[in-house]
C-alpha cells in the first residue's frame, strides 16, 4: 500500500526528547533550545489571546507579523547580539516570508530553487536536514569535506557545476561561522541565476549576518528561526529574507502546499516578541557569556572545544569517546547530543543552559568523565 518512493527516504532524527512517565527528569542540553522563558510581552499576548482566533483561519500571509519582524531587523541591523552596521538596507515586509519553523521554509526553498541533474553543493558536515530534503525532492548532492580546522572549504565548494549552494552560518554542529566578506566573495564568484542559501539559525549568538548583502545579490536567501534566540522552539516559527521576487516564488510554493502555515496564536505571540526584542538581546547576551565561561572551563579540564558563535559547543575529551561521554552524562541525568558521524564521532554537542545547569554539568563531567570532582573556580 505504501508508495515505492517512501522506501528511499532517510528521515531526520531530532535530539532525544524524553517522554513523560519515564520516572526520571533530565537536564536537557541536547536540542539547542533556549533556557530562558519567553518575554513578558510574549506571555501576555498568549494569555490575552481572543479564543475566537481558534475558530477562524489565520492570515495566510502573516502580514502583521512580517511588519513586526521587519521592524525588529531594522532596529538592530539584523542581529540581536550586535549593533546596526553602516549601510544596512531597509528590510521591508515584501522581503519576508513566514512558515511553520525554519524547517518548513527550507523545504519550500529546496522545492522552489534547487533542481537536478546538477547537484546541490553543501559542506559534508552541516545541518543534517539538508540531505533529507535533497532525498525527498530527488536532488543530487555534492558534499564538500570541511578543512582540518572544521571551517568551510570555500574554494572546493565553488569548484564545479551546481544547481545551488546551502550551508548554516554559523555552521552546525561545529558552531563556527565565517565572515560576511567571505560570503560576499562566494556570491561574487557564483552564477547569479542560482540560489545561495545561508541558514542563520544561530546568528544572534555572535555570528555576522549577511542581510546587508541582500540589496546587491538577488540570488541570496537568508533563513532564520525564532526557536533559538527567541525561545519559540515549541511554537514553530521560521522566516526567510530575500528579494521580493524570491519571496513571491516561496509564496507560490507555500500556496501549493499549505496556505495557512502559521497559526493565529503564533502570529500574535511572535509579533509581541519582536516588540520585546530588548529582552531577547539580554538573554542572548547571557547565553553568550555562559557559553564562553563554560568553554573556558572545559578547556582548563583538558577538553578540546571548537570556537563557537552559537548557543552550543562541540567538544571532545582526549581519552574518552563521544559515545561514552554521552552515555555517562545520561546516566547522571544530563542529555547532550552525540553524532555517530565520521570526523566528529568523538565529540559531543552541548547546548548552553542556565548557569546552574552548566554548573551541574561540569560537576558531572568531573565526577563521571574525569574522575576528578569539584567545580572550576569561576563556578564557585
């Protein structure tokens, strides 16, 4: 009864989500969720939402929400943790598209802008949903290995015929970003009739946005999410920023699949979150500070920690496998992420939680992994 094409799919596997009724509570540091609660304005918008919204279809174009997102991006130059740069172009609602999480946005982009027989080029190690969508839409891939320092090998990515390019910046799961000038160089050398998609899911934690380049490159598409910096993982909201013509293509794809992807309650809450962006600037700053402090502690304890511009770190211990670290921490009631992938199988990816959560994690690391004990001085 199942269609034959289903047998060829390789589904995405999300971070472990411990179910209720297991009898055990975990400190959950495995899905890059935000440890801080939503802003007061967001909570109030949810509390006071008119119940009649549930019986009516939502705005299919998320008009008010797109205006709110544009206002937020223009206030801060596109990055909550940074400052507005000189020459930042005005982002208009016509340059924005909203969807049910950035994963849905990515699906629409794959359908609307990438097509064989030429392959899609991407790093061999990046967000693992990209190959899933490529398989779903029968798009061939050209995977380029990262350099020995885990940075993108741009020269090799540019070498060869491809239908498009996609990568996360900062990249996942490495946490390493590249500069806006490096992406400008890619765009200058890339065919103008083929899309370059930059996934900026983590840019608010120290990355450099490419939004200022949108006025120069019609083939640039930037993908964002509310899940990380805006504490919206349970609400599901993503958006794309691109030229108005590109947005019209995404609207066509959306209306051929589901013309109501963002529900009314989500639109209301997200617009309120945009109005509370100062709150989220503060929580992003707190996460960045905690990340840097935690990374320094791990390095002092003998770990290798990749430089991160995200809300997570990728780290390995010289004497223990990533699988063993993952297992021991889980036994201690802490969930981190282990990828059984060549090149990073000895690493674990650790989401940044609250100071108390990271202190407990360091204690577990010392007791269960390093057989040490005690807490590094900066956590006393």
